[in-house]
């Protein structure tokens, strides 16, 4: 996993291993950046768009592991607004900028993280229609 989990707290490594495994099963592209990673999916026009980001502590001026749902690449405004609403309805998420829902990740809110990921998996299916 490109050293990503080495930077994460021990109690979150299994979560991220599961994210990567499920993304592979879903046919999503995993893009490894210098600090974190993104999950990308093809939309119905065959464009590759990012829907999710994962970052270890010490990135984006934060001392905590965090994940993000992202809708900036979704061209259909109605769909973009609806998916963003779903991201922001996940307990503990906060809006960051115009298109991002951030969730600071701890062992205590993995249920919320799984809920945010379900929005990602559902968005991938909806966008690919």
C-alpha cells in the first residue's frame, strides 16, 4: 500500500486495508499520491473522477488521519449536490471548501467512516449508469 499504512495509527490500518480491497473489488482506480491516496471511478461519459481521499496524520496541516468524500469532478449539478448532501449527512463530517466533506478518523468513529464509504460505493454505481 505504498507505505501509506505505515504512517497511520495501528488501530486504523485494517480499516484502510479494507478500503483498498473493496475499491479493487468495485473496479475503482486507486491513485497513490505523495501523501495519501484517492479512489477514482468512471462516470457515464467515461471520465475518471475522484470520489474519495485518504490521508495519514501530518498531511493537510492536520495531526490526525482523515478521509474525504469529494464531488468536484461530478459534472451533473443535481447529482453532485445530492451526493455531497449524503457525504455531509454522515455524522462527524464537515464541509471543506466547495466540494469536500472531511471526516477526522479515529477508532471511535469507524462506523461513520464506513457510512461515508457506502456513499462512495453508491456514487460509483450511480455515476457509471
